[in-house]
């Protein structure tokens, strides 16, 4: 079965760092764009970061640019989101997503909670 399993979330103080991981299985990982999204209760799920299939190109939301880094390992079928200089506004549930095309969002993980608070 297709699985995207996020981990690494938790409680962190402002200015701190976390690294989220997404373990993918059940599909041809290397053929998919991988993304991280963030959702706050009552709000829309927003795109945070995208990495292309080869892993040579990335895109970030303006709110996280310069602080977050998305990466992938096509051998281990893993996607990562390194989150530095965290702010309270970064709080939310972070979801791993896989899409076979630039405009497709085929698979979703269950999400991992990130809370930035002192």
C-alpha cells in the first residue's frame, strides 16, 4: 500500500530548529514531486516547500524562504524538511505530499504536529 509517514514534529521554542522526515513506500518515489504543506486549524492547507523529481530544484513559500530546506534521498525514499529559526507562525500540522505532475497531489501523509512556543 502507498504510505507517507511523517515524523520529527514536536514542541520547540522560537528560534529553535526541527527536522521533519517523510518515509515513502508503495509507489515509485523517484518519479514524484515531493512537497511539504502546513495547516492550521480553521485555515487552508498551504504549500510550504517543493522539491523536483531529480531533487535539483526547490521552491519555498515566502514565509519560510531562507529558513527551511527541503531535500530528498531517492535511494532511501525519504523527504526531509529542515526547519531553522522557527517562529510561532510556523506552528501547524505538516503534511508530506507526493504528486506525479506539477499540478497533481496524489498522496498524503497523516501529518506531524509542529508547535513553536515559549
